[in-house]
């Protein structure tokens, strides 16, 4: 593990703790508020982030090993998200919180296990504009994604 991967993991840890504490503080009614940008409930979007932790950390680990990442498109992501948002619209908050904790810890451990050389590895990944580094993938898929959805959730809960 390098200094940069430690710093990246620490940044992700902070982002996931903020996300988790946001969700933990919500009432059942707030969990059913609608996130307009994503067109789903707060519960569905929180469950989505737990899934993102697993998917993104898997992609990051594969990329760090030099393995090919899936050739997914935004249309694929949107289709999968729609199905997941429908399935998890009324999911129990306690169950979501447990999943966020477990998948977030797993993703954090993946980040902590990377070397600085791993972070610099160039990858081909359509969702990031064809070529990116493992570090860019981690920043976008884990940290940026979490921050973006946390803001959307906070706005929905405040309005609902």
C-alpha cells in the first residue's frame, strides 16, 4: 500500500461515513422521499450506493491487476439502475444501513490494498472516456458518486 492509496482510502472513508450518517438520521417518511434527479426514493438511492461499492471496488481490483473491465454503456447503467430503483423503492432502512456498512468496508479495503503503481495503471473504460487511471476510476465511481447522491438525498429528504 502506498501513501496515495492510503489518502484515497481515507477520503473514501470520510465520504462513506457522511453518506451513512445521513441515511442513519432519516425517518421512514424521509426514506420514501423522491430524489428528483435520479427519479427514485431515498431508500432506493441509498441501496444503490451499497451496490455501487461492490461493483466499483470489483472494477478497481480488476483494473489494478491489469484485467479488462466490462464494456458497459450509460444505457446499460441506466437500465440496471431503473430496475434496482424499482426493486428497492421501499427497502428497510436498517437493512440498507447494514449493507452500506459492509460494502463500504469492503471497498475501503480494496483501496487500502492498492500500491501507488496500481493507482497509475492506465485502463480502457468507456464510462470514463475510454482511457483513465485506476485512481480516476476510484475517485469517480466511489467518492464522487457518493457525494453526488448524498446531496440529492439530502435535498429530497428536506423537501419531503
